[in-house]
């Protein structure tokens, strides 16, 4: 169990941070960028959990709560220098990727077919799930950028890719649950600006 007795240490005042095991790296390092993006994603998913809970959409809220824990595990994994994973550090598994795929299939089976791309919006939950999806894609890019120099496990890369797909399906499921019509992309659908009175 992690014990946090002191919140500030001043050790990062020089622009470095500690990885698992004590190695100091720049806060701008690719590894720190990767798990920092995951932290941002986790925070935004927390907002989505809150909104889904308020709407009584338990299928989304409960599954996102599990995913928050898995993202923290994934962040801990990325905070380990390559090949120096400490004891007790969880690893993302192929089974977790499979569970995301199964959840996507369950949520997607009752959704209407799409004949255009979906625009974010219609409800707060829908919009915030789309924001989470785009943060997830950025986190994936950071992880793949890190992978170009230091190996990142395959299951980790697959998990974050599949999670963005799940967040998209959840955004659609949220709209369906709330009875809100989805906004669809209209190619070339420019609008005339409103006239001033």
C-alpha cells in the first residue's frame, strides 16, 4: 500500500522527477510525458464517472471506475525505467484488452448504425466522453513515441488503443440512454453566420 505523508518534497524544483526505483529524469522526458497524459486522461474520466452516476447510467459509470484503476496501474508501469519494474508493479494484460473489446461489443450491439461521423455534443456526458477519447488518443501517441526509443509492452499499447474505441462507443450509448439525438457530420455543411440585430 502506498503511504503519502508529505505532499511536497522540493526534489522536482530542478525540473526532474523520480521514476520507480529512484532514477531521476527530466520532467519533459518521453516517459514522463506518456504517464502524464494518462494522468490527465484518468482525471477526465473521473468527470465522466461523476456525470454518468448523476444520470444513473451505471453501465458507463461502473466500468469507467474500473478503467480508472487500470489506468493508474498502466501509469505505474510506465513510471518504471525500461527493464527495471519493481515488485508489486502491475502489468497490463492481454485479458484486459479482451475485456475492453467485449464491453465495446455489448454497448455497441443496441446502437443505431452510423452513416456519417459523429460530432461531439448533445449532452455534457457525451461531450466529455469525446474529450476523454481525444485525450486517450494523445496518450496513445505519447506512448508510441516512447516506444520508438524504449520498448513499451504490446498489451499496454493495445489497451490504450482499444480504450479510445470504447470511449467513442460510450459517448453514443450515453446519448441513446438520455434520448438525445446524435450530431452527425455534414460534409461541407458550412453555416451562414447569424445576422446582428
